[in-house]
C-alpha cells in the first residue's frame, strides 16, 4: 500500500512578520545591549550670518555647552547606528534636552580616519517652541574622526523665508568610553 502526503502537510508555515514598532524596539534593544558607550560633549553652535542680523547674533548663545551619552553599533556593512541623549545650553541660554537615533553611512579614509553622513531622528524640548513640549525632528548628521572619537555635526535648515529662523550648525565631539 502506497501512502502519499498532501502538499498542505509538507509546507512550512510562513515566517511571522513583525511590525515596524516591534522591529524598532528590537533594534533599540540591540543597540543598548551591544553598543559601545560614548561621552558626547557639545560646545559650539554657528548661526548663519545671512539669516541672522549682527545684533541678533550678538544676543544668541553660540557656546552651547552640554553633554550626553550614546550607544553605537556597527552594521554588517560597517555603517553606524546609535541612540543618544544630550542636554545643551540652547541659543537662548536655556536647557535643551534631546534624545534620538542616528544612522550614518561611513567611509574609511586611510588607516584609521573615517567620515560619516546620514540622518538623525530626534525628540527635542525647547522653551521657545511649543512651551517646552518635546517635538520630533529629522536632521542630517555628519562626522569625521576615528571609530573611537569623532567631531560630529548636525544642521537645522531654514524652514521659512523669514530671517532669524533656522540655518544653524551644531558641533559636538564623541569619545568612546571603552
């Protein structure tokens, strides 16, 4: 007697797809669990000279001292993903906390130096926007340095034709603590 198995019995069930929220949580947990801890130190913000008047620039804080921490991992393609939190003195000398995720595509220059460029998704709280209620932003991010220490920058573009709004370059350094 010959026994046959139907096709329905031999197929394996499809892999269960996970949603974007569960995928994001898994990615964040991987970065937090496996990432290298770094210290971030901020110290300079440059306001565009064609966007702000001389008088307004004289009133603004361009020495935006602050600090924070990040955790970063390398992808299989040797790019970098990180989670971070930082508090700086904003352009109006008030605390500006922020937390975010950054992805940078990296390129090695020589033996140890690398450059990176990508995007950061960040939640920012500023007293001059939304009464201090945190709001999201997606900004470009760039870096140059070694895997262990980097000069990093992000840029807040001018979103309107009005002068005195945006066009800000924010610089900070990141040092691994391993």
